C-alpha cells in the first residue's frame, strides 16, 4: 500500500523497523510486528514437515515485497520517489516522497494487487503446461508449494482490495471518488467505509477467536481515522498563509523580567508562551514548561532570560500555512515566532492552530444556501 510524506521533512526511520535489503535504490525494512504475520503462518502450518514449509514462508515474504515494488515502480513512472518499503502484519507500505494526484494514486495503488494477480497467473500457467501433475489445493501437504503459493497470491490480492484504509482497496476507493468528489469528501467517505469494514472484521475475529483478525481490525480502524484527520487538516490548510492563523495579540517579556512576574502574567490571561525581547530585538521565547521548571530549580527571582529558548523556530507571515504546520509538528509542536524582517508580528501555537482548523472545518461543513 502506498503512503506519502513531504520531501522537505523526511520521516525518521521507525525504531521498530530494521532494514533487510536495498533493491533498486529503495531500502526494504521489516517492522517487528511483521513477525506476528510469520508466527501466524507458522502456527497454521505447524503440522508441516520437511523442507517445503520454510521455502513457502520465504516465497510469501518475497511476494509481499514484489507487491510493494508494484506500487513503487509505478510511482517512479510518474516521477515520484519511494523513500523506503516497510513490511507490516497486514502487508507493506511503500513510502512515497510526494503526494500523487487522484489519477496517479489510482494507478499506483492498483498495481500492488495486480502484481499478485500476475504472480498467480504465472504459477497457474506453469502448473498447467508442466509435465508434472499438480493438485490445485491450498493445502501444502497435499499439493505442494506452487499450488499453495497460487492461492496465497489470490488471497493477498483480494485481501488488499478490501475497501478499508490503509489497504489498497481503501485507497483505490478514495482515488476513484476523488476524481468526481474531490479529495476531502472522497476521504471522508472512504474512511467511513473503512471503519465500518474494520468493525465487521473485529466482530468476525471475536466470533471465530482469531486474535490476528482482531488486531488487523483495530489497526485498520485506527489508521482510517488518522488518514481522515490528516487529509481534512491538509485540505483546510491548503492555500492559506501563516498570517491567516497566527496569534496577533500577545504579551512580550523584557529579558530582565523575573520568573515570578512571568508566572503572574501566565495566571492573569490565556497566553502560555511569551516572546522575550531586548528593546526591539527578539531574543527567544519562554515556554510554560520551562517557566514551571525554572520556578522550581532557580526560584521566583531568577530572570526569564535564563530559561528562554534562544533557538525558537521562526517563519514569515506569507509562508504557506500547510508547510509551517508540518514544521511545527516536526519541532514537537513548540511555539513558532512569526517575523516580518526583524519585527515580531505574530505567534503560531498549538492552541491557535487547532482553533483555526476547527473553525475552518465548521465553515467547510456549512451547507451553501440554495
């Protein structure tokens, strides 16, 4: 399944995933939870013996990797780089460097399951023309590796086509709807369908006592919600500038202000972070957390200059709000100073950015008259 990230802000490698290979310049990583998938396969095939079973497991692993390269190589045709491929219990994720258009996403996503269909077709063709007689069954003990692998690839294709994020079917549904309804409305519909499917999978897992199925249902439900939130936020911020969301009315602290005086200002109003100045120069910002630590460690008569963050993030009022929000999130949601030249004209904080998104979302949901 494909997923996107911003090229300006490369996502750090997950500590739960480790690199196992580099193919066509693309790192292939194995998430530790993918071992659950292998354990499940091992459990269902615990009665197998001899050399067939480990070869079958390795072949399934290889087919999942090929599935992801179906996404990655199709994205490459559109000039979209894949930064890595990570394998999870319900499949893999090809991390794309930039967002494809709806039409591009449709083709990029389809090519994953298409690879499994092609593999299944080649296996069937070989078994049909081979002088050796194959019994077409998914039971490896009866038919051997190739028939079992044929059915596994068919299952992988069908499973991934379930219309639920983050699986390919959910992305195909979203991409197809986006061609007519736009990305935001399409994502709302596709995410809703995905969560309904996830609830169904969860109920089926409870009824059949399948722990793996319940875990998949939980993962699908969670990611569908995250995808919706991410897309809604991105849509609401698109085309907006920092000046549209920044805090304009705020107090500043001279660098000689004491922590006691700063704490009184904190209590007196709703502002939680304070730019620290020396005349017209902005030296840094005093955050609420540092004010609290400073009162404990340095005492109320210490100066705010000793506790301010001198390396506060800065941006300009005409910067794209979507970009600024991504930088804001990458910095741990610490307040950002909005500078116009050397002048401090605003602040971007978690509170006012969240309020801006909330108000924009409410306005987007309001029905147009007539």
